[in-house]
């Protein structure tokens, strides 16, 4: 298979990185502030959106939205200290964010990955995955 006629994809254009970084930081601020309406707004309003959490698998905007609102009523996401963040954009309409953190209450290390897409409403999360590292090497 030849890829010679595939258009070149601009990786990490500074202007696109800045846009996605701004959206990502707004999501993170809302997460730590327990602001479910802002959090829900950052997800793509589609049955194709997916969020895998530490103990939940959510398919579609409606399930993600219900989870976020219930989680907010229960006190929100556990507080955490971010240790590393990586943002990568692919062209002008697609990007990924990856974050490593430590939960303040338990010192457990975790990871968060998000896939973002530019929509007619701006950047939205189309897929997310949150996990905690295992306590032991199983």
C-alpha cells in the first residue's frame, strides 16, 4: 500500500494546540470545581460518545451526562494532583489529551486519556478513559 498521495497532516500546530489546551483546561477546572453542567457541555452530544471510568462504562451523551450529574451530587471527582500532561493535535479538527495524576486522598496514581474533535459547537470530547494503576503487578 502506498501512502504517497495521502495529504500531509500538520501535527501540533501552535494555534490548534492553544485552542485544545484552553478547552482541556476548562474541563479540568470544572472537574475540580464539581461543575457538572460545564463538564457535560465538553462532551460530544452524541450516542457515539464514550467514557470508560474507573468503575463505569458509559455509552452516549445521555449516560455520560447522567453519571456526571449523579457524581456531582455525591461530592464530585476525588481531588488530585496532576503530575504530567500531554496534548497532541492532528490537523485542525482532532486531538488527544493525556494526563497522569495522584489522588490526594489515597496517593493512588491514575491516568486520563481524552480524544477531542472540533464540532460545529467547538472542541468536544468524543472518547475518554480514566484508570487507576494497580496496587500490585498482577
